[in-house]
C-alpha cells in the first residue's frame, strides 16, 4: 500500500486530498508508463485527466489531446467510481464517432472529432453543458473509490 495515498486520504479538504493523490499517480505514470499502472491507479489517472480537459475546454479539448485516446478507459473509470450521469454524457459523445469508435491515433482522432463538431456543433455544446450540470462530484466519488481500493495503489 502506498503510504502517500493513505496520508492524502486523511487530509480534511477533499480537493487537497484529491490533488495529493493525483500527484502521486501522475508521478508514477511518468516513471513506469500508463500501461503498467494498476486498475485503481488508471481509474484515478483517467478521472483526473477527464476533469482537467473538461474544465479547460470541454469535449473539444478532451479529444484533441492524449486523454481522448483513453476513451474506453475513461468510461470504465467513470463506472468504477459510480459516476453514472457523467458516464452517460461521455458515452453519448463517444457514440457520435463512426461506429462509436474513438481513434487512438491522435491525428485520426482530431480529424474525426473536427468532422463531428462541424456537423454536430449544437449537440456537442449541449453535452459540454450537461457534463458540468449532472451534479456529480467526481472528486468526492474518486476519493471514496480510493478509500475502498487503497491496497491497489503501489
């Protein structure tokens, strides 16, 4: 068990606790790579990455950056933390891609999203708004997930 994760869970302010945990996970990812993270670590990595992209530019930002390549893992991560409403919105946008498949190749993904956004600008804007309005506290849900799965963090 990672003592830094356990210590972060004891921080009173949930935002500070979340940031301390994500710092540990991002350092670990930089050291060993995303593929070698545990499922629990990938969950936190994906939720934090999704949150950052959505706060900084919505689905356009998400799919124009590396985080968009993790679309399937993001869906799984939202399911893991039980963020059903956020999951539904992200799934709706993913379903807009041809055959519901988000390309992992950056250039292909950007091209596919740009095509979608030119055709479905209103739908994507509505999804951006709905993502922020679903009323789920992803930080709180992630902290509950971490507390239940603390042994899965190295």
